[in-house]
């Protein structure tokens, strides 16, 4: 599954444990969808993504497809 979860005391510290993976911009069912994905040190088997539809945050998904 990956390494143990690193100690993160402040939100700024998370950035040293994540790396950009991809940005996907597409239309789906007539709505614009933006997926901003990243990998993490603590779960090497999954790609995490923030998903927006029509520029509204919809979800933080813990398992998106890699590109």
C-alpha cells in the first residue's frame, strides 16, 4: 500500500509529500470537468485528485486513473 503516513503538523508540510501527476480538462455530459491529480508518499498504489465540475469543487477522490 505504501509507506506509513508521515508526521504532518501543519498544512504547509504536506507539499513535500505529494507530487503532481496530471491535470485533465474535459467535458462530461455537457459540463466542464477539471481533475487535478497527485501522488503521495503514503499511498503509492493510488493517484489522488481534486475534482471540479463547472469550476465547483465536487470531491477529493482517492483513486483516479493515471494518465
